[in-house]
C-alpha cells in the first residue's frame, strides 16, 4: 500500500486552471502527511498534470513522464489532466506509467492511492464527463506567495472548431456565489496581495442562483479588502458594457484584459465557430480604451487554421496592427482528434504556419514595447514579488500588467508600492518609488 510517509512530487503542464487544480491536490496530500519534494528529486510518487491543447502539449507530457521515470526510477507515476482524459490508452503505453486519472477522478487521487496495493499493474481511472460538479481550487502563482489563482469556473459549452478542451473538461460549471467572499478572505488573511480570477471560459460564470460574472466583479469591487483582482481571460462576446464600466470604476480590479481574438478574418472566425466577428472585437477594444486609456489588453491568435489564406492572414495582421493591443499569445494551429477543423479542407502548409506565427510574434514584441513606452510618466501600483539583495532591486507586475523594476535599499518583498514609470533600458521597465501602501 502507498503509505502517507511516502515522498511525492508534482509537475504541471498548461493553463492557470490546471495549475490551481494540481495545487489543490498537492495541498490534500500535504494534509495527509505526505512529504512534498521538488520534481526531479527522488520521489516515491510522481503526479503529472497534463494539457492537450496542441500536439506540443501532448509531446511535453510524454517527455515529462520519461524525465520522472529517470529521476525516480522506482516511483509510482500517475498522470492526470486533459491529455489523460482524452488519450488514456496512449499514455498507458509509455514506460513507467502506473495510473491514469480522468477529469472526474483527479480530486479523488489521494483516496485512490491510499487503496492501491502496489505499482505492478497499470490502472486507468477514467469515466465520462456528463455529470461533473464544480471542484474549487486555489494556488499560489509566485514563490513569494503574493499572487493567488482562484478557479471560479470550469469546463466549456462552446464548440470551437479547433478545441478539445470541452471534451476533456466537460460542461461549464461555477463556484457558488456565496463561496466567493469566504475564499477571498482566506487568501487575504494568508497575506496575498493579488488574486487572479480564472476559468476555462470565465465569462460564462453562472452560479446556481443565477449570478453572472458581472455580478462577481461588482461584488469584489464593493468588498472591503486590501486585495486587488485580475481577470485572467475572457471571451470577446462576453465582455459586456456592464463589465467594462465596472472595471473602469473599480479601485481594486486591475485595468488588464486578456481577450482572445484567434483570427482577424470574419471568414476564418466563422470556420472556427467563434461567437463574434471583427466588428464586435474592435468595438470591445475601443470601449475599453475609451474608459481606461492606460489599460493593458492582450490577445490570443491562432495561425494556420484550415482555410486560412494569405489574404486572411493579412487581414489578421492588419487588424492587430491597427488596434491598441499590448501583447499577443500566438499559437500555431495543431490538429486535434474529434474536432470539426480536422476534417476541413485547405490545410495550411507547415512552413506557412510557422512563418505566420513568427510574424505575429514579432508584431507582439513591437506592440509590447510601444505600450510600455507609452506608460512612461504614468503612476502605477506594483506588487513586489522579487527582491535582489545584491543590487537592491525590487520587481513585480503593475496593475496594468507591466513587469517593473525599481531600486530600493529596503527589502519590500510582498509589499504594494506606488511608483512612477520612468524609463526603459534594454526592454526592461524601471520606475521611481513614490510610497509604500
């Protein structure tokens, strides 16, 4: 039997929700007396949380499994997450894997392992995802424990052409509205300064009593707390005027939006089965900037979706270039089994996809540098996440998502400070210290 005296390590691949889920599982093991060790150290049990959003994510998971087997040759290796849910038989063929846990079972892993007698056989604990319930999870996003991730929503009811996440994570489901403030207060009492509100499709938050994401933002904005809140990502069709106005007027919600675009061509958006068009996206960005001129806006873009011609890509490039977007996360289209896009004609050649990805990443660097430069002279608040004792330099993220450095003779790690952005040196943003909050 796998006793609680065992050493256990963890590895996460993928999104912030994945990270929060694994952190919750790790806390459960710690509470049962397991000794948590770093991944790569010799362990008796290794749990690997996987992603399957692209081919590369699958390949990363296989590579990490082999690393775990090499560093801990006698360990019990368990694999969970989206890749585990969708392709358990594929994972079972990898040498060293002892157990595979699907979406419904992942929060039951500590109980399951307490009943496993040995690691001689491969066991698959995967079932359907038709009746999933919301499982809360919270994690620290930094070593200094200044930022926490709170999962408010899980799953997705959308049917985007390229995405398998709804197949892996199931239906959209949300934390109860009444649980939000108690969760936030625990984090505040633990010393956190920022909370990242996360979900697989966060804007689809809906509690059992009918509260929406806009209600969550109003609740947090009106709550007496020293915390600030950051929205992780929200679909453009779900960014309502009410949400924009609430964030604009709030004293504790960061002026930072991450709004997936995926394509700047209406033709490709339709093929992708997205729920907005270019006009809607442009309107959302315009409204945000009108009310929050210093706000940071990021976007996801996919290059090389089947049917994307040179003209379609040019439309995407030109749209992004024309919009006040601050940075991009660029993904090269990857075929995923059981998706609509895999059967579409007009596949884009590999070299064209890579070229387009490279072009958008260059544009992203230009956009980020332009946005950072535009903030010189702007007064902002920084949560200090790191302090370099050798150079007396503190650093952290501003409320509008600029990683900022400032010189200070005092160790102000974990504090919130007011600064004025002053200069940029080799793409690093520096600020003048104004006051400690």
